[in-house]
C-alpha cells in the first residue's frame, strides 16, 4: 500500500510526548502563520497564529471544521453571522457553509477538520 506524504504528516514535536501549543508556533508581523500538527486521510489538525487584523476571507469547505481558540480573540463569521470567540472557546464551522475568520487581536487557533 502506498501512503502519500500529504496524508501521513505528523509534527514530531508532539509524537508520543506532551507539547505546549503556544510554543509550537509564533506570530509574524502582518501575517498568518500555520503549522500542520497532523494530516491524515480522515482529517487534519492545524495550528494558526494570526497577527492583529489578519483574516481568512470567506470560503466554504466540504467538511465540518472545529476551531479551538488557544490565545487571544477573533471573530468567526458563519453564513454572514459574526461570532466572537476567545481563548478557551470552541466553535464549529459547518460543512458547505460560507465562513471567514478575522483577528480582532493577535490570536492562535487550532483547526480540526474531519473528512467524511
């Protein structure tokens, strides 16, 4: 069986040992930084760090996506409805529904996407 690298990525810093999310990714001025924690055929886990004012423009995905805010505060817009989220909160962006993310301040989020 052939496994494509895209579907077999794992961040070694977390493999079999604990790691603090805030140390796995840093902020960059006027940017969004992302780091893949896990990428398998069944889904992905990606850590993001947004500088203040940065955004992911509105788009859709064929899969449900869970956003867990680990630091700071942001606005998640789902079907045109803004939802404020802050550190420690979780929100699900439903599949096939337009959504966007805007950094109200510097913030970090863990994005968990389940395919299927």
